[in-house]
C-alpha cells in the first residue's frame, strides 16, 4: 500500500512524530496526536483537517 522507504520518512504534521500504518483501516496513525490520516488511492492525505480523531 505504502512504500516502506516512504513510510519510514513520513511524520505527523501536527506533532512531527513517526506514523504507523494501519493497513486494515487504510490509514496512517499518529499515536502522539491521536489522529488517523486517510490514504486515498495510495496517497497519504497528511492534512490535520482531513484526519480522523482516534476514539479512547
């Protein structure tokens, strides 16, 4: 879904911390910010206003 090389370099735009891939949900997750960024057509959408807030 996301190239491993790219995934190692992507960071959360809100916290500048690494993101983890949630393949089942098709999202990049920032545990530090409590946000999940969507991946649309294989492209990460790293906009805070497009992110989903994680529950709990």
